[in-house]
């Protein structure tokens, strides 16, 4: 479990798990006595200054174990803001994969259930749950297409190749006004899902989103977009339950 972060003045990060020994970097080593400090500026034996910070959830999230492709923060943030979930929300995340979405939602919500059909993926999710110290995440080896156990959910998220098969179960398990969000990589999947949602009498199609993220270089008089950008990862389809 990551306990501390070393941050150089040029933005390089080092993740510290063991505070009982010196930590060696290409800039020199930091004494273990300095690692136990928090929010302090320390120096390596070579004179390089580094900040010692307590590891936050987002610091730890950067080092989660990965198996299948994860849903990344730019898309997770959109799910959170579009649905308005909070510390009182109960959520079901299906198609857990490496558990990135389940873990991030569990950090801010009351309760998260994660359905995953592959046992090898479940092991990865369990490891990430432990490393992030999440007590409110329940992982189940279940196929959501067959059944949803939970009721009165505030949000269901689907990272599945054919999410339209879940619609009949989802509309029974969601609260009125709650959200169903699908994450899909191709537009053909999107059109099929949206077509099926529009046939539902209880779910309302809101929008389809694609997030493109571009960083900027700010360095004295150099102010420009970065040449590289984070492009297409997946489409987010936002739907909502409208009647009981």
C-alpha cells in the first residue's frame, strides 16, 4: 500500500510503500527518517530537493493493478458529474474488469457493488480494493445479463459489449430518477444501445458523450497545447429512469 509521495520541483513522482528504509532514486536517496515527515521539503544525499506528501486516493489510484483496459479518470469524472452521485448513493458497476470505476466510485459513494464474470479479473479487483482500503465495495462473480440482485440503486454503470441485454433488469433495479450509463468503444454498439433504450417505457435517453483531453505546456514564454492528446477511449451513453 502506498503511504507517501516524493515530488520533485520538476514534477517527478516517487511512490513510497515502505517507510522503514531509505528510498533510492536517480537523484540520490532520501533517509527513512525524512520519509516519515509529511508536507515537508527534504533533500537527497546529492542535494536534490523533494516534497514529502501523504498519499491521497488519486495518488494510490495511479498505481492500481491492471489487467483488461480500464475506464480512465476523464470518463469517470464525466459519469460522476452527469449523474450527481454522492456519499449517499448506492451503485452497481457491471463488467468490473480491473475495477478502476468501481474503486473510484466507492471512494465517494455509500456503497458499490461490482459484477464481473471472469474470476481472473475478480482477483485483480480484489487486489485493488485492498490496496485502496475500500470497505464499501462488494465484488460478485455474477452475470448481470441474467439477474440483478440489488434494488433501489442510484446508478448502474455498464462496461459490456452488449449492454442492451441489461435494460429489462436495470429498469427494475433503479430508483425513479436514477441513471443507467453505458461505456462503449464503437459507434455501432452505441446506436444499438440507444435504439433499445428508446423502446423502453421506463428509461429515457439523455445524451452520448465522447471526451477528448489535451494538456497545455506553460513554461515561461512557451504557452502552447501539448503535441500529444488523450483522444478517443470510449463513448458514454447517459440514460435515466423516468417512471416506477
